[in-house]
C-alpha cells in the first residue's frame, strides 16, 4: 500500500501549490493512494476457486522468474556477504567506497614506463652514461631509472607506479634525461612534458640531442570513463551473468527447480549449452 501525502499536507508550507493542485482535480484526477493485491483476493474466501487461482498465480510468477547465478568473481572488489553472493565489496582503498564506487570524479591509477632513448649525446669523448628522472603532476620526483654506462641508445624498460591520481585537463608528468658525470655536475640532456590521459599511450619526445620513448597507462576508477576519468558510466554486467539475466523469456528457472516447488506445467524451456529447446513434462 502506497500513499502520496506531500500535496495533501502541504497547505501550510506552500498554499498556492496545494490550491493549484486541488483546482486541477476535476479535469485531471490524481491518484492519492493505491493498493496492489493478488487477483485471487477478489474471490470470496469460501469459494474453492480462490485457492486454485492463488496457486496458479504463484506458479506463473515462478515460471516467469529469472534464474540468478553469481558464481563468477567480482570485476572490482571481493564477495564478503554469504547471504548475498552477488554483492561485491571494496576495501582498503581510500578513493573507493565500500560498494566499489569512486569517491570523486577524475580518480585513476597512473603508471609511467621509461622505455628507451635513441641517439643521445652527453660526452665529447665517450658515449652517454644516461638515466631518467620521473616527476608527477605536482613536479615531485617519484623515482629514477638506473644509469646505463657508455651507451647513446640505452634501454631501461622501467615502470613507475604513481598510485591513485585525480586527473584534470592538461595534467602532465615530467621526464628528465641526464648524463651522469660526478653526480654534482651531471648534464641535463632534455625534458619531456608527457600528458596523462586514460588508456595505454605510447609515444616519444625530442631531447636536446636524440629521442626518449615512453608509455603511460591510466586506468579509471570503477564507474568512471573519458580521457580524464570525469564521466560516470554504468558498470556493464559480467558476460556470463548477463546470459542468465537477458530477459524473462530467455532463461526461465530450471525445470527441476520449478517441479521441486510443486509447479505443474505442460511445457518448459530447458537451456542446453548455447541452444534453447522445448521439453515436455508428463
């Protein structure tokens, strides 16, 4: 039983709205309250038809029910409630709520990989002793690669995890390529300002002499998308679970379950691998 009391009791708070609604009733009647009851309630309790109709409605609802199967693992989080095997819970992440929703737009996880350099020039008489410093969007150094000696085209392949980052337009990380001498007098060979956007991006930048190859990988928090993880999107249903929920006609409750509940049906549809076929129950 449901009621809509807002307008009925709003005379003191908003008299004009209540008066306007009251005057509109002759031409536009409104539902003040309604009750939803089973059809068998219309039949007298002493009529034997009432019992049979009640059972028929019960069987119809079961026949049209959807079979739920939540045995797959969570896309995000873990299952912790034995009474609700479909519920996934996220823990120990300050940027994610317990129901695996982001606490703010733009939340992402950022990784930067310094891949290699090409045609560096750091010393007059020997090849370059190169290394790379990595700075986050706040210009704070988060790490550096190892130094590779005597090589003008070094390969590092080093990945730096910048952790959880709240993205905004024009956010960048900075990569500095250095030639090591005596540490205090190392030579800066060039700087790259690398834009960070969602997805996997591979590129290179020009140095004073030579090139630096890098890649960034930005993963938006659950339910966020867009280049800066600023758009909310619905989480798609797991593919295997989706097959069980496609529609009430696509996959009914299995025949053995219905029969165990006393449902007597002449014809049931039984799912066999990827095909649906009819099976007659005597």
